[in-house]
C-alpha cells in the first residue's frame, strides 16, 4: 500500500508561489487569453494613435474613478442641480417670452387702436389673446366703425 506523505502547509504555499512565479504553459495561456478593450484595439493598434495618449487616457480614467469614489455626494448634488436647471429652463424661457409678447402687444394696442376706455384687465386679456394668435383686436376695430 502506498501511503501519501502529509504535505506541510508551508511547503504547499511555497510550491504554489513558485508555480505562479515561473512561466509555465498554463500561465502563459492565461496571459495570452487576455484581450485588449475594443477601443484600445481600434484607436491604438489599428489606427495607430501615439502611446502617450493612451497613458493619459488611462491616468484620467483612474483619477475619475477615484474622484467618483471619494466625492459621490457632491457629484450627485451637482448632477441634481444641472438636471433641475435643464428641466425648468424651457418653462422659464416660455414665461419670459410670454411676458415680453404681452408687453409688446399692450403697446401695440394702445398706440394703434386708440382705445382709451379700456381698463387694465381687458387690456391684459386682449394682449394675451393677441400673443396666442387671437383676432379680437381686429374685431374691436370693426365695432368702432
């Protein structure tokens, strides 16, 4: 009967370390199977961009990962503010354009229609109607004649 010798754990660890350190065929196969990312293959192997650019891109990528890891809260706050501004900008722009149009329409009504008996609320209603394509201003002119 063959009895296996008990393997000392220190010896086993040392043997594993030596196997990993040596360039065995198994290790070389693992190294060969590692592929470059598609963008590195395209830009730096196929097109031939300089290696300095690749080094800068990889450093920047590393720095961005560290920044995201360290400053998550401030980045989330910044993105929330930017998203809020881009969401509300069209609303604010529309309100601004509406107020400008109403002011121009009021001046137009006062100058061209010569209506002195109209109160401020009716003037605002007519200017708003005019800005949205209404034709009540033209009907006022027809009623006068």
